[in-house]
């Protein structure tokens, strides 16, 4: 049954098959498993920490169900789930690079990933080369003879850039360098980076996979051999997903296609309004023909996602006034859930940076990021229009 559709596959989070199977995967809220026959336990331990269910830090049936479903949706062979997206990213990097190695990456990264790349990895003896831009040619130019891994995001945070995964995958294969892609902003419904040559795909499952602002989790998927290394490192570092968060993510994945279609539609309508508004000087949204990566996005994505950013004409104070005036959208960090979330970078998420530092990161005083939710589009547009009038 290899020709099943996306949502049909997303609903198949089965575990422990038998004559009477639960329709909803159970939450195996247990730290350990007991055995009537001690030899069975000894055999499982000899065979490896994911040979069976012994201890939940090693392996758990609820996590196993989630890992198999997301791996399938991404076109991967296996997966490993984590307590957060950053736990997934950190563990993947810890498993695949070591002191003396070099990593090449895009400048358009989530803040936590950027800190990991520029502060933590150098302390581990890993050199990180940040490319001049998110474009494939610049990232490949940053990769030198010592590069052991290339890391990008399908849709870059926060400027909603879209690197050419096809060109990156080809270039990495030619160099024999693994490509790791954070697919959080796109989700498996809009993009499968493995199809373009990625070796490992990571997600903050807190976002679109979970989709309801009620969990914190992460996941990595890829080929069997590479993910065996990641699995081993996950057991050693211990940042694994709890059974409850794994179950919540598995539940969220079942409606991923339905939600992503609505996110994309709402975001396009909102971005179109913003692009024509006199108080907005620029909109970053790959679904608009004006976006610099629009043509690339049409090739590598099946939809523009629900993420957009825009620049307010009035700068810092306009951003503050805009946030305060919102009534439907919520002022909050994070993204990818049912509610529309808005953050003004200069007054909320990047206050630790000076204006010069923010400008260097491409974040101006009037920069606003929105994760467009599932509300009625008319209500969202009217809410943004009212807030813009007061900005």
C-alpha cells in the first residue's frame, strides 16, 4: 500500500498490533518495562537499546509510533524524537561532527540554532562557516575541504527566505558532505527535503507538527545508518520526548494537511493585503511574486506556509503601537499553531541586540513576524487593518 495519500498515512500511528488494536495510540506513561523471563530482558539489552521496549529513555511505544509516522511522511527510513526542536538539532550535530570538523550554514537561522552554531559548536572545537547569504551558491562556497556537514532551513527564520534545496542537495552530493535541513516552517506536507538530497531532516514538533500550542517536542528523520548514530547519541544525552508530548504530536500530525492548507490560504490573503497597505514598506512571503525566492519556492515547496514578515513604515514606535492594537492575533513567540501569533522583533524578541546588530541580522526597527493561524481570514485581515491604522 505504497500509494496511500498524505493524511491516510498520517493516521496510521499504530503500535503493538494485535487482534484488537486501539484506534488512538495509547500513551505509554511508564519509565520502565518488566519481564516474566529475565532471559528476554537480557537478550533485548544485548541486541541494543532500540531492539525492544525496556526503559523509556531508550525506547517507548508512543515515541516509536510518532517516529515511524513522521519518517514515513518525510520519505525517510527511521526517526528519533526529542524533548524539543533544539534537543533534536543539538543531538544531530553532536552525533555527526566532532572537534576539528567544519560546518557550513546559512545566515538565516532560528536564534537558538544560530547561538548553537556561533557559540556552542566553537567551544566543542567545531569551526562554523556562516555563508554570505541563504543562496545555495553562497552556502556551497562557504563549504571548504574540512566541511563535514551543511545545515540550512527550508524556510529561513525570520526573513522567510527559501534556499534552493535542489541545488544544495546536488552540491553536497558532489562533495560527499551530509546535508541537514530544518523543515519546521514548511512541515512534511509542503516539502520533503530528502527528495532533494538531504540526509537528515529535523523539526521543532512544537510548531506545525503539534499545531496546537500545547506541547514541546522535536524529531529527526533520515536514513537508517545515520539515524542509528543519532539514536545512540539521544540515549547518551537523554533529551528524549516524553510519552505525553509524543502522543500530542502524533495527534497533531493527523490534521497536518488540513491545517497547512488553511495556514497557507490565510497567509496569502493577509500578505496580499499587507503588500498594498501604505504603512507597510515591504512584505516577506514566498507566495507573493515580489518575494526574491518566489521561483525557488514554487519548485521546492507545494505551498507558501503560514509564515510571513513585514516592515512597518514608522519603525520602532509603529511596531509597538501595532502590537498593542491587535485584538484577534496574539502577541507571543513561537509559531505554527492554531492561533495567529505576532512579534515585533525590536521591542520583543531581539531587545538584547543594538540597532546596528539587528540591522546586520536583517531585522530593522519596524520588522514584524507573523505566524498566521486558522482564524477566519476576514477577521484576521480586519484586525491587522485596524492595528495598522494605529501604528
